[in-house]
C-alpha cells in the first residue's frame, strides 16, 4: 500500500469519513470519472439526509 | 409473471431527423411485442413530434439540459462546426446522462434504445457497471472526420475520439447488445478513422447490423400524388417549392437567402408557390408577405409536403434529403459549412443514390438560387430506390432482446 493511500485512509478514519480511491483519476477525478464522482456525491448527500440531528 | 415489458427510447434532439424514424421503429416494435410500453427521454424539438404522435414523453425529460440551444449558440452564418460544438458540450452530455441514470434507477426497463444518444453510449462504456438493461445503439454515421481547414490539430482530435470509441467497443463488447446502422454498407464512407486506424467501412461492417434506411413512411401510402397535393391545398398547375432547414435555429441565414431569391425565381417560374417551413425555433413573421410566398412555424407530417412538392430546398441534413430521395422529388441542398456529417457522410450517401443538387452557400447568390430553382423545379429524377422496410428490420433486431 502506498504511503499516500495509507495517509488518506488514516484521515478518513480520524474524521469519520469514507475513503474512496479512483484509479487513474489524476488531479481531476470529477473530469476523468464524472459519473462516478456525481454518484458518490449523491450517495454522500443521501447518507446525511438519513442522519437524525 | 405479470410484469409488463418496458423500453426507454432516448432520441437525439439535434435536428428533428431522428424523431420520425424513431417513432416508426417504435411502431414496428409494438407490432412485434404487443405488450411493450415505450417511454421517451427526449427534449425539444423532438418532443413536439412525439407529442403529435401520441407517444409518452417521460416527465423527467423536462430535466434535460438543452442540446439544440447549445448547437445554435455555436453556429454562425450557415456554419456549424459540429465536431467542435459537440466537444464543447461535455457538461450538457454529462448532465443528461445523469438524468437518464436517475430515471433508470427509479424505474425498471427491459431495454434502452439510444438513437445517436451520445451521452448514453459514451458514459455507459466509461461506466459499464451502470448497464442494467439490454441496450441498442442506433446511428446513421460512423466516424468523426476533420474539416480540411481544421489542419493537423483537428485531424489529430477526430482520430483520437475515433480511437477511444474503437477501444470502448473492443474493451466492453457487452455494452451494446445491438448496434444498428441506419443505412447500408455502401452508405458508409471510404475514409479511415485516422492514421493507423481501421477503415471506417471495414470496422462498421464488423461491428454493426445494417437496417437499411428508415424513412418512417412508405411513399406508396401517398397513393396518387395529385390527390395528395389537393389534400394539402396545392392547386393543379402550381409549382410548389418547399423550403425547410430542420428543427434548430441554425438554418435562419439560409432561409433568408432563399426568401431573397423568391422575387427572381417567381419571374422565372410564374406559377411558383414557395412554402417556407421556419421550424419551431425561427419566427415565421420575420419573412415578407409576398404573393406566392408563405411561411409556417411548424408543419406536421412535413414528409407529406415533401412528397407532394415540385422542388425542395433544404440544408444538408440526412433525414430530409433522404425523405426527398425516397419520394423521388428534385431538391437543392446546402451543406452547413464545417459540418463534417453533412459535408462527408451525407454527401457520400446522396451521391450513391444520385440524389439532389448540391449548392454552395458561399457562392449561391439569390440570382444563382433563383436559376437553380427554375432549372430543377418539376424535373424528372433518376435516383436509386430507397427501401421501405428499414423500420421493420431495425425493430426485428431490437425485438430479439425482449
């Protein structure tokens, strides 16, 4: 596992987030994998809606 | 199991051409699969045709980002660089794919049909795991081609796009369950996809089924042409010239040029009646009121008028030109400048049929147009015949998936 990935996963764990790796996405995942990114954002927003305040 | 079979038809909104043929294919498909329910994901101006035909336009269609408006915004005087315009439309195509995705996430369809639905085809190949139904791709041309004045840069880009498409199909052959070419193998251009890439015709023959041309009508159903003319309100002896430039607003300059040619044409052909179809996006009130000249915003079943006319003046779009070819009517056509499909693919196909007289917007002054109208109106034609079973053939191949 690369150091970068390890760090990313650690940040996700510490912040209660979810780490998602997009292979070959480069610096612009929203441009290289726009459908995937849109769907991830939608799922993320949906997960917040389910939370009770 | 009582679940009805359902199909979602995604019809390209760029021009009105696809709508008529898609309706014809849908009609044939229902004959073969009587319980089939078809929803349409489409936008203006295609929805206008669908509504007139009583088809069910899915309410989510209202969420689609406007493609023909973008094409118009990219156009200049009788000029549409459609490859570049398409390249600059990626945010619209993506948004529309997401609308499609929302629809098929909420509702179950057995089959998706995309007629030049570029966003659907491209993003399905980019995200093959999102494919959840049988999928049919329809097109009437294969291969982006560079315009000569685009130089090396454009040649590089079109080859690159073609290479990506070839790679998509090779990597995920299961995405397209059927790929149907609307036409015959001879209609495919002789060029290669680019340097070191296959010949377009060879590749298309390997990867497509050929439906033959789909006109959406049988000229024989018109019966007697004189009867059709009288039904449409054309008097005997009148020389009817129908002028139409498709559903987008791009054709405005050509329409005005042809209207400018009307007085001279009327002098040469005293019985001339010019019927200008402005389309839903051009205001017909902008044209002058002259004796023998009339303008309409929209004409339902325009193909009947094209079947009845003595001459048509059109852009270089495939559908209208082929309707005229099938109806064996003489016509003048003006390919849009920088529109590779009209300048290469359509021209090649019309050449094969020996149909139409090609005009150059650059050099066609009102005098040149008036003379061409006078020379061609009412003339006999010698076109190769157009098959009338294309819709049925396409539907038969699609029905195999249901």
